[in-house]
């Protein structure tokens, strides 16, 4: 049997989780995250966009978080991903955008997630959080 194993999928989701949370916590720059994302095959990029969309939903991002994320992302506010994340409620489905928009979508989605997740870390999870992804080491481990 050939093809990717389910272990590969789990490892890739963990890598995605690590990269995105490092960006959200300021341990990795957005540009470094974009470089990682850009190196992925198109199907993997779609997986990442779906995964990060799920993170954003779990962080309960708002349209205000979306606007703040767009401002951080460097993407024009009129670009499709920017408009989607600023709607009330924010729209997802970034993986369904044309592949030419995936990098913009990643920038916007990760930036909006960073805003919403930071708010949650500073309020809901402050001092009592047991989420491993909210307690990353201060310096990322070499990859």
C-alpha cells in the first residue's frame, strides 16, 4: 500500500498547530510562517487553511478581531479573505478560495486568530490555563 499514513496526517496537524501558535504568541514572525506555508503542496495548504479556520472558531474570533487581524496581515482590506474574516459573524471556507489567494488567506486567518487567541489567553485562560498550545516555551525549538 502506498500513500501517506494516518501518522503523517497527525504529525502534519501537530506541525501546523505549532507554527500557528508560535505566530500567535510572537515566537515566530508572520513572514516566517508564510515561508513555511508557501513551501507546502497545494493540498497541504488547503488542509492548513481548514485547520486554522477551526482554531479561529475555537478562539471565538469576532468581526473586530478580523479587522484587527487584517490590519496586522499586510493584506488589503478589500481582498476576499479580508472581507470574509471581517463579516459578522466571520466567514470561513478559505480553503475553497482560488489557490492564488491562499497565501493572503493564510496571512489574514493566522493574524485574526492571533488577535482572538491572545484575547482569550489574557482573559478566559489567564493564570489557570492548561492548554498546551497556550503554554509554549519562550523560544521555539529548532525545526
